[in-house]
C-alpha cells in the first residue's frame, strides 16, 4: 500500500525528505509558497550574472555529501578553491586558518542542488501554494492553502520552513482527540508543547546587498567572515570566484550585513543600503573603486540562520500523529548540508514508519 506524504516547503530540507523516499512506496506531494524551489539556497540572474544571494555554497562537512553529488550528477559543479579569510570589528583582514573544506555550488547556481534532488524523485511539487492550515481527522491529513483550496488526503505530513514559520503552521494545525492522546494525553498538549519549542528557536535576520562592478577585483580569498560579530558586515563574498557566475573582467560582491544592522535597516531603500554596503566593501578590500557599483540588488532574509537547535523531546513525539519537522533549525546548524541531511534523515524516519 502506497503511503501519501505532504511536505510543506521546497527548500533543501524538503528536497532531502523527498530524495530519501525516492525508492520507497511513498507518494510525495510538496507544497511551496514561492514560485520556485530552493528556499534560502537561492540563485538570481541579472545582467548576464548569476549569484547565490542566500546560502553561498554546499560544504563537504558531512562525508555523505560527496557520494550524493555523484548520485545526482556533478555536471556543472563548481568547487570554489579560494579560501575564506576573516576580519574584525575594526575591519582588519587576516588570513584564514587553512582548514577550508570543499565549497560547492553549480555554474547555474546553488538552486541547482535542490532542482536535481527533486528531479531524482517522482514528487509532485506545487509552487505558489501557501499553506494556511492542516487538519488530521480519522488518521488522515487535509492541508488547506491560503486560496481556500484543500490538498490531500495524506497519511503523513512534514513541515520544513524556518522555525518561526513552522511554529505558525503548528498554531493552525488541528489534531483529532484520538491522535492527541498519542502525543500528550490531551488533544492539544503535545502540539502546543512542540509549537512552543519551535517558536523558541532564535534566528538571525540578514539583509543581503549585491554589488556589481565593470572591473575585476582580484584578491587571494573567496570571502571574508567577521569573527567577532561587531562589524556592520557579517560576510562578504566574491561571486566571480565561481565559474560561470560573472563574465570575465567584471566583479560581483555578495555582502551580507550583520543581524543587528539588518534588523535596524531591513526596510531602508535599496540605494541607501547599497551605498553603506559599498562603503564597507571599499574599506575591507582597500579599493575606493568599490564605493560606486554600476548596479545593485538586494534580498532580505527575515529568518536567515538559526542560532540554536529545537528541543527534539518536544517535536519528535509528533511522529505519533504522522507529523514531522525538518530543517537546519532542527539540528541548530545554519548550513546547507545540515538542512539537506536532516531532511534525508527525516525521510528515512518516514520510510521506517510507512
């Protein structure tokens, strides 16, 4: 008998869930509020450039990652060879410690990872579908979207958005009384405990500014990382280090502002925010030409990176109701590989249940 699963969110974690179930008797439906897949592992195209403006790359931290890349195909894979250096509150740049792992993206951008994972499955991915609520009755889930459409029935449900958005979904999730007894004795106890635990996961807000120049700026590093969290810039990366992303003779900087700066200036006009980012870039790279980019872009990430893991003693019992959660916030590591492998491991738990 085929198990029907609904995955909410088509980011890396959601793709990992679907990928783990590709050979199982599980019919996977993915509901994604955006027009495309990838979530924060996002790529944009503009004026002949491609740039990863959320997550910058996939690291080789988990030894399984290399094997997975062999499975989904290494065509167009980019290994960013240049190292990451650091800087402090005063903008003093220092050489890195030389322990850089592989940093992978694709010539067409980091979004290609999610697309290839989904392409290896039979999942039905429905974009532009914002989930509003979910209800479990008589052992089956029905999911309603913001346009009033119902999806289902499903045997199992998995939430993968960032923790604050998952907490909101849990607030609009209803369990029948029989299920409630399985997860806490009272129909709402287990669900409320899980929601409170998910809502307690702290998050960093990041505003990304993208700065393009018609000159190539060469440096011995790919990116600069602020280590003391006291500078207005948290991360500055040279996208031209990635093959296929920036035409020869041009430069493109991805400047991710610090959480404190991002919160204070989240809604500032693009022109003024980009001018601030360009000024800091010019100072950090010691090049006054960088104060005047020829075009700019931006993206705000309200829930960019979790700063801690969820209390799994509160969320794991939801599996008794056929409800699962997955994402980098589940393990508390704000990295693409963490979201990917937590998704895969959650998919394996679902396979064991189905």
